[in-house]
């Protein structure tokens, strides 16, 4: 009762004071706008003025424009500070918005008649939240809010542009909720992505268990094949301070019985019941349902990560609960390993991220608070999940990529699969001229790059294979049982470590597509960075064995190689290697170049493998011995 009176009092105050506002003055400058109402959405009506709205002002971080310089300093092999990674405190201190950004914005809100008790700056100075109403927000932002409805009946309150005073604009990244359903950023794909994002990408084939035979590695891949192809050592030690993390999203769940079955036939170095160190995040749980949709990705990743690094421990970050109407995303994972990310640029987005607590009525629901800085990041983290760049607003995707940059500064090696659908996106969708996704498997349209594979601060792992009927020792080719993901970002500019490789690629092997297919400006991030075996990995599942194909298999394999080398570095009194790309591009001799094969997608052959870096196979397939030689030699 009392509560209710208090709230209505707040709104009375709002209405009175907003009535007293002068109209937004000429010094308001448009801050963000989009072009018309997105496809599949219809504008219904104006929003009632007294509707409550939580306005969030995301404050501009400082020094983000210096990211490249900072990364170069700690990760370039030529830098005298190589390996001197930042502490979390260094990261906060360097990037947090200025005191001035907070005080100017609060001052302006007060002048506009917002009472101070409705203004809540976050502890990390990242954003300012205002308990407001539509009428007040319309005045603050010189905008008009409308109710929109999509063709599935979902309603949303949004505006098509908004403005801020020039003096405040310089401090603000974005305000929400405002225009966040850009067609390019695909609210259309929001509905798709709820189902498609959190989905591993692989092709399963049923196989009969056969003891490890190196003469059939072109047909079925085993840990022994990988050791033989890449010269990965069999004798491995567990080194204190070394760590390797695998991320899985619900409902994917590994099954210990399946791992045991695999260990006992294909990885006899791993005793039965060896389990990963379990870090559950936001209700992370293990389902015992059968089937590749539940066990495939998790079992595949752990069978290979664990058998290649044993007795080194593998850490499992098991993310998300049983409520799939609001599933966990990378942001929920990142919050759990970096407390400074939770509120960064306004924090997670209720439209896209798992927002907790969940309602206890859903099975396996997480009814706790969202985790924030709960776990340490492992030295190497491998993730075999991805989404299309266009599936989320550019600001959302950039925020996430910036976090990968910060983890890189702190010395974390992040590996992401490059995708399994060539130049098209998840499920083979391309992009129409208006920026919306095409139907599944379209034979036309713009290429649809994957994220996080396209983020410049991670290492993107593509797919290779031994040639058809080939044997260990043959030069690998681009994977051909599926089309490994690769191409060029529509969001991220060309990072300096890749400049020479991209210049050579265009000078000697211009792929010949024009700008209606992809951003061919030569000024954007190209991916993948490396290619690793990815076909027919025998995996324990449902009490038997199946073979899984996809870059999902490649990333944990490459992660195992880096983990073994980190172990050697730590034993030698050095630290883990951190962000790899500046080293990899400076040392092409690490790789067996892949020059045969191509991808597919959007009615094209995608990109072809050529001499040097290319979007079908990156720099090529890493040779463990040469990779180790380079990485060990660094400080
Ligand atoms: C905003 O309003 C909600 C209730 O609508 C209340 O729980 C919260 O404490 C308020 N926050 C501020 C900063 O006034
Ligand atoms: C390990 O577990 C598997 C699967 O349950 C079983 O077939 C095998 O006999 C076990 N091996 C040992 C040594 O216990
Ligand atoms: C590996 O994990 C097990 C189980 O959590 C633990 O007992 C062991 O100490 C760990 N080993 C290392 C080297 O961290
Ligand atoms: C994280 O690492 C620090 C430093 O090594 C250690 O003190 C702390 O206990 C670790 N935290 C967790 C949750 O493992
Ligand atoms: C691979 O071997 C099979 C069986 O011997 C044969 O039928 C097929 O033609 C071979 N393919 C190539 C590309 O050599
Ligand atoms: C291509 O990328 C460059 C560099 O980021 C950018 O300046 C340009 O606008 C992009 N072209 C298109 C058509 O988006
Ligand atoms: C790209 O090429 C296609 C056919 O090759 C052509 O129809 C189209 O107009 C070209 N687009 C641009 C932007 O040059």
C-alpha cells in the first residue's frame, strides 16, 4: 500500500515537473537515428506519457581508440613489453568514463527537472539509470516514443531517432531504450536468434568403434590422428598455474559415461571418470537427455580438449539455465569471468541476454542473481558457438568485442570457431540489400559474416582436412564435408597485425567479388586466422560413438595445442601467451599453408584457398613443433 503511494507520488512529481520544462532547445543534436520502421514491424500508436521507463545512459569509455596500441604493446612479438599483461585494475582505470562525464550528465538531468533520487549512477561509473516516464524521456531526448508490433505480435516501445544537448553528447555512447531495433541489426533475427544462436554447428555420422588406426585419418579423426598430423606430443605434464576452459551453453551437457566410453577406446591416457572442473554459470546444469542436440557439442569439445591435454585439467564453463525463452548469451558468460563487464556500457541488454532471476516454475530455472566476476578466466578459452554479425545491434556487438579486447590485454587467449556455412550465416542465411536476412539456404544475397569470429581481438579457427583418401603427412586442404566459415567483417576495421596479409591477398589473389557481395574495401577485418582439422571427429555419445564435423571440432583442438605450450612457458618461468594473432601473422612459418579448396554460400563458391592468408583457410594449419618454437622463444 505504502509502496504504491510512493510510486504514484514519484510519477506525480514527474508529470508536474515535465509540464514545467521548456521545450528541448536548439542545442539538442541528433545522437542516433535509424531509417524508418524495420521490416516485419508496424508502428501502432504513441505511448502514453505516464508509462514508466527505465532510461539508461551508457557513458563513453575513455581510451578505447587506443586499443590497437595497447594490444600491440603486450601481444606483438616485437614489443619489449610482450607478455606484460594488464591487471583488472589497469583495465578499469584506463577505460572507465571520466568523472566529468558522470557529473555533467547528472547536472544536466537535474537542470531538466529530474529529481536526484531517481538518478542512479552505477558503481563503476559506466552508466546512469533514470527512473523516468515516457513524457519526460521524450523531453530529455527530444523524441517521440511509439508502440511497435512485429508480425508475431511482439510489442516494443521505441523511437526512430533521439537527440542530446551538444555538451552532453560527447559523454554518451547511447541511450536505451531508444532505437534498438535497427533492421540491419535485425530485430527480425532476434526471433530467429533465440532459436539459432545458441546452437552448435556440426554434422554427425554414426560410426562403429575401431581401435586407433593412423591409416584412416582422412575418414575418421581421433586424438591419435591429431597428434600425428600436427606433431602434438603424447607425453604431457600438468603444470600449476596452467588452465584451459571450454564454454558450453544450455541445453548442451556433457555425459561422463560417454566420455568414459571415448577414453577407454580412443584416449587410453585418460582414466575413466576424469571430469572437467565444473564452473556453473547462471543456473548452469547438466541434462541427461540423449541426442546430439544435447550432448553432441559438449561431448565433442571435452573428448578432444581433455584427451589432448591430460593430465592437465580442463575447466568447463557451463552457462545458462532451463528457461529457453530467455537463454544465456556470451554476455552472461563474460559477466561471470569479468566483474568489470557487468555494468560496462549500460550492462546486458534485456532484449538479447539472459536476465535473472528466472521464474521458478520453469524446470531448471535459475532464480538467483546474475553472476558477476564469480570465476577467474582460464589462460585459454575455446568457444564453439557463434551468431551472425547482423543478429544484434552494432553497438551490442561492438561492446562484446571490446570486452574480448580487454580480456586479451589481461592475457587471455580466446578461440572461436569460424562457422560451418562458408560465406553465408548460421543455417545458410545471406543478407538482402535492405540488411534483413534472406531465407535459409538462399542462393543469393550479401555474405553474412559470423561473430565473434569477426572480432579482431580473438583468434578465429577455421576448418581443414586431410585430402580425400589422403594420409597423415599430406598437405591439408580446406574442409570439404562442410563449408568452413570465413570472410570479412561488416563492423570491424582492419587490425594492424593483419594489414600486410590482407594487402598481399588482394594484390595477388583478388577474389573478384564487388561491393554488393561483401565489404571489399580492404579496410576490414578478415577471418579466420588459422585452420585446424574439423572433419569426422569420433565422439562418445549416447553410449556409443558418432563422428562430428565442423569448426566446433577445430577450436578445442587448437586450444589444446596452445594450452600445452602455455604449460611449457610456465615451467620456464614465463606467463601464458595471451592474444595470439600478432604473433601468428608475424610468423607464417608456423603454418602449413593451405592452397586447395574453397567454401560456398549465397550462390557462390565463397573464397578459395590461395598461397598465404585467405578467408577459406586463414594462415593455414599450425604445426605444433614450429608453433611451440616461436611461442617458447618469446619473453
Ligand atoms: C525506480 O523505481 C522502481 C520501482 O518502479 C524502484 O524499485 C527503484 O528503486 C527506483 N529507482 C530509483 C533510482 O529511484
Ligand atoms: C570405462 O568406462 C567405459 C564406459 O562405461 C567402460 O566400457 C570401460 O570398461 C571402463 N574402463 C575401465 C578401465 O573401467
Ligand atoms: C585438477 O582437478 C582436480 C579436481 O578438481 C583437482 O583435485 C586437482 O588438484 C587439479 N589439478 C591441478 C593440477 O589443478
Ligand atoms: C582467482 O585467482 C586469484 C589469483 O590467482 C585467486 O586468489 C582467487 O582465489 C581466484 N578466484 C577463484 C574464484 O578461483
Ligand atoms: C577414394 O577412395 C575410394 C575407395 O577406394 C575411391 O572410390 C574414390 O574414387 C577415391 N577418391 C579419390 C578422390 O581419390
Ligand atoms: C567498408 O568498410 C570500411 C572500413 O571500415 C568502411 O569505411 C566502409 O564504409 C564500408 N563499406 C560499406 C559499404 O559498408
Ligand atoms: C556487382 O556485380 C554484379 C554482377 O556481376 C552487378 O549486377 C552489380 O551491379 C555490381 N554491383 C556493384 C555495386 O558494382
